[in-house]
C-alpha cells in the first residue's frame, strides 16, 4: 500500500516522473502539496514564498477548520443528548425554551472549556505554573504518540502496515525496564542511556522480525505484526508474573518495581511539571525521520518500495533489504515510545497495559499526519491535547473521555474527505479544473493493502 | 497451501517440449522440522509422567464412551515420531520436486496437537474434555468467522475492510440494546445486522464515494465506534442497565438425531442458532462469490474495475452492495457477544477480534472457506486458555497461550507464503 495520505494529497504519484533522484524529492513534495491546495497553474512560475503563502491561505486550511468544526458539533450533540440538565430542561421545552438553551450552553460550554483548560491553558489558575501546566501535560501525553506515530508513518511510507505497535512497545518497555531494574550501580546518564538503547533495540528487533518474515517468506505483515502483538503480550505477562524477572521483589502482583532514579528521563522544566526530556527525544526523532525519508538514499529506497515495489526492483533497489530495514527503524521509533513510557511516563512500576493503546493510537496519528514527520508531530500534539483535556473533562464535568475518541476520529475522517466538507460548507472546489489529470495519476497507483 | 511450489513454464522452442522448471523451496520442510525439534525439546526439557484422561462423551449422551486413559509419555513420543516421519516424507517429496499435499500438513498438525495435549494433561486428576475443547473452539470462532467472511466479501469487491472491528463492536452494542428492550434474541440479531451494515455504509460513503484511502477510513471507524459505544455505554447503558443492558440470549438447540453422535454431536449439533447460521453462511458465501452472477460481478469489480465498467457493470453500485452485505455478515458475528456469549454489553468487549478476523482473511487467502477455517483456528486458540486452566498446565500458562499465535506465524511464513490480494483491493475507482 502506498503512503496513506488524504486522497487529494497522494493523487500525484511519483510514477509520473520517471527516473527521479533524491534531488527532485523536494519538488515532488511541493507538487503534491500544490495538488492538495488551491490551483496553481503549473505554467505559472511564482516564487516559492508566494506559493507557500498561497498554500497557507488555501482552501485545504478551510477544509481542516471545517472538519474540526463538524467534529466539535458532533461531539456537542452527543453531550447534549446525554446531559441530565438538558434532559430535565427539555421536558418543559415548550413552556420555557430558554431553560433548555441555557442548559445546553452549560453542558456543551462546560465540557469544551474543561477540555481547553486541561490541554492548553488554565485561565482559572492563580500562578503562572498552574496556568501553563496543562500545555506541558499535553506535550507529555504527546511524547509516546509522536514517537510511535513516526514508527507507523515510516512503515507506511515503505508500503508496510505496521499494526504491531502494541507488541513493539511492550517488548521495548520490558527490555528498557529490565535494564533499569536489573542493572544497578551504573551512574545516572549512562544507566538511562543503556535503558533507552535496550528499549529501542528491542522494539527494532521485534518489528524487524516481522520485516524479515515478510521479505524472506512473503508472509503478510498485517498477520505477522498482529500475531507478534499477542506473543509479546503473553511474553510480558510471563515476565511480570515470574519472580526474579520483571516482577517486583516481595510482591505477587504482576507489576514491576519502580524505575530507579538513575534510569529516569530528567524533567525538562523542573520538578513541578511532568514533562521530561523524552519530548526532546521525540522532537529529535521527528527531525531524524524527516532527514532519513527526504535526504538519505535509504529513505529514498523506502519510499520507492512503498510507492511501487516492482519499479523499485527494476531500478535496482533491494526491496527485501528495504523492507527489513524500514521495519527495523519503525520498530526502533515505536520502541522509543515504549522506553519513554517506562523511563519517563510511568516510573512507579508498570504492568502489561503499559502500552496504553498507544500502538493503535499511533496508526491514527500517522494517518492524520499524512505519514509525514512534521504532520505526525502536529497530529501527535493534537491527540496529546485531546488525551490531557479529556481527563480533565471527565473529572470536572462528568463527560466520559471516550467522547474525545469520537471527536478525534471524526476530524481525521473529515480531513480525509475534502469533497464532503466542501459540499457541507458549500466551498468552491479548487480541483475541478485538474480533474482530468488527477484520474490519470490515480490510475497508476497500486495498493497492496490488506 | 501450495504457494511454496511455483511451476514456471518457460517459453522455449517447441523442440524442447514441455520443459518445465519446478522451483521447490525447502520452506515447508524446514518449518515442520523446526516445529518437531521444538516439540521434542519441550518433551525432554519438561518431562511429564502420568496418565492423561481424554473425556469423549458427557453424561446423558446417547452413546457412552468410557474415559480414555493413556500413558502421556509414550503417547507424546509416538506423536513426535509421527511428526518426524511426516517431516522426513515432506523432505523426500521436496527433494523429488513434488508438491507437499495438504493431508500431510493436517496429519502433522493433528499429531502435534494430540501429543501436546497428552503432555499438557499428564498426571492431572481432571478429565481433558475433548468436547469442551472442540465445542468451545467452534463457539469462540463465531466472531472471527463472520468477521472474516465480511472481510472477504468486501475485499473481493475491491474495498479493504479494516472496519471489521467497528462492525463487530457496533453490532454487539446495538444487539444488546434491542435484545434488552424487546426481550427477543432474534430482534437483537436483526439489529446487529443493521448496525453492521450501517458501519459499512459509512465506510462506503468515504471509501467509494469520496475516494478516501480505505485503510484510513477503516482504522478511523474502529476508533470512532469504540468511542461512540463506550460513551453511550457509560452515559446511557450503565444508568439504565436493567432495561437497556440485560439481553435475552439464544439458547442451544440440539438437533434431534445428529446431536447424539459421540463427540461431533455436542460439538456441532448442540449449539445456538447463530452457529448453525454460520455453518450455512460459509458455503453460502462461497457459492454466492463463485457461482452466481452477483459474485462474478463483485469479483470483476475487485480485480479490474475498469474492465467491469467497460462491459456495463456499475462499479460504484456493486461495491456499495458488496460492502453492505459484508457489514451485515460481520454484524452477525458482533451479535455473538451480546446474544450468545454474555447477556450484557461491556466497553470495548470485542477487544481486537476484528483485527484477528482480518488476519484470518489474509491467512485464508481471500477465500471464504479457507478464511473460515483460519477463523476456526483462532477460535481454537482463544478457547485453549479455558481448557488448559481446567487441566492445569505444566509450563507457565502464558507460553501455552502463546503457542497458537507462534504456530500461525510459522504457518504463514512456511506454508502459506506470499499472499496475493484481489488486484484492485484498496483502490478507489474514479470513472473517466
């Protein structure tokens, strides 16, 4: 399967340009972005700056805003229908309709203001630290999402659907944890480094195994990664239940001891915030993946294999090697997410739910981010904000945080379908004149999707 | 299971008639050898003495078969010897460049399973109920089989159905509410079918009409339905649990004569309605796909939409049609959770079954019957836990639970090989 981007985004495949080399990759990206954005006549040779400006102001942004708006409206409807105050007031709607409206406003406004308060800035706070704390919480939640999202996105670009985030995170967490608890007497930065490397390596090997099986035997990566999720889950369950391995000494619960301080990621902004240096590692990973995909020959091979494995093979790329190495890197990134959970997120000891569903959330993050590192960064932060805000919303307003899942998924769904948004908001269609060209490009796309 | 043998016809001059080059890989033989070695290592490393008691019939059955008590050690080693013999035979066949017949693999699997169970149950005072083992496997396979059938139908029409999980969960939720309100399991089943088709409609709207990448739509729908059902569960079902979340379940219907057959009777012919429907659905889907005009058009649209369009098949309508049927079938599987298995809905109660069904689709190479058997295998895996917890397991239970998934990995890598999806699977069709 090719990189899952929104339809308009991927409609200009690189198959159009035969024999392209890494140097043209940037132009390709621009061509792609232009397709997604407003019509810029190909003959028109504007400066890059002007193009970028037009792109920013373009209707793809209005589509995004429209998508968010629609998702928020859908969430509001759900809150309104299940809120007790609204229900009570609506029973005498025809006598005093005003009451219903006030109750509606309170329910919906309360929920969304709690979401904002929990994820961006707490305006009720008296001091600065409490006020900006929600923002740091957002980034804390975003850290593993970004790292794991990068892993899934990178695999997507290489034409692989990595559903194995859960398993990769689990083995990474166990391995990082094992180094953290099992090795003692090593001073702070070294111990942390060892644990991090152990986690990343374990994740890489676990995913690399899937890549190897795919490359050597042709086994479909979707089956292999799903099966490896289960194997990892039971493996961790065994390690956690066995004294002397990962289980906390003197305990019979399937839980590890707390992470020793010498292996913890130090906090980034001081002890009053939960944000750790893990976030910086995630940012570095974003830059690294960007470089790998767009500036290195290995990344070029990944993308070529992802777009069209046969053409890549004809062009002399070792597709099997690209499959294995892309899975290794992808697994390493997911492993970073797992290690950052153990060494930064949950330092009080973990059990077999340490992955917290991040392995699957990462798929959505990668899809929303258009499988592009910067997009994944933005999507990861957005989802982190929803996670942080959802917790506050549940605590303060009694609205189940599951609603966040609904709003998140609707945003992704709507952003992926610009024509629907345009139809709803009656926006003009910028792609109409290019329709003929688009179909030609789409026809060439081959997706070996599961 | 024959992809490990590729027979390549070379275009050679006619003088060298019928010159074929058979590319035989040693994958199958080496995987079988690896399994045999692992098995032998297990027997040597954790030796187990005592007898295993295989219980074949239950009290009240028409025929009473006494409990079969076998010495575990010898039986396990005999099974190991059978496995080794099969492996050697496969190796000889491979050396002679002949394909590995399926029955050999089945024989190998049976020997491995029998030996493993004998070894696991050795010395246990409890009986190892073969009926429980197989009957539970059939029961547990229901969501996998229906989900896999839904996946097969969708993909053969060119629409990747990753939303099986959403269809299962949405159907389970709807079935719970409707069955609770109406006090009728059949009404719940109908509602489940409707809910599955509804999820499919959304999938179709985005994937077919708006050409959104089908993987995106599928994954996102899964998240959407988890969020939606969990939200409504805690806001609506928990407060009104008595009226809205206590379902009427299907009861087992023994089929008069057939259910008295020893072992097979209780396994196959004393089950709830939903399972009988499954026995019909698998061949029905196969027939519909391969022997009807509807199926021919559906496959044409999935393999080469442009060609289908050229001969006058309405691609969009055919795909919508297929996706809706797929959702309805998967919805039947969702009904299992709240009208057969439990009498209430629980948050995210499908727990990834849709993804396993997806694996079954690929494992079964997009063929309804093979996919159903793959689903049965996963059902067996899910049920193994219950059986082994009764008998008590000699090695840590987690490793026993891991075995089916490892076996699947080995089977996919060694025996199934490269799987080829329908040509246009995942591709939106844009006319013009």
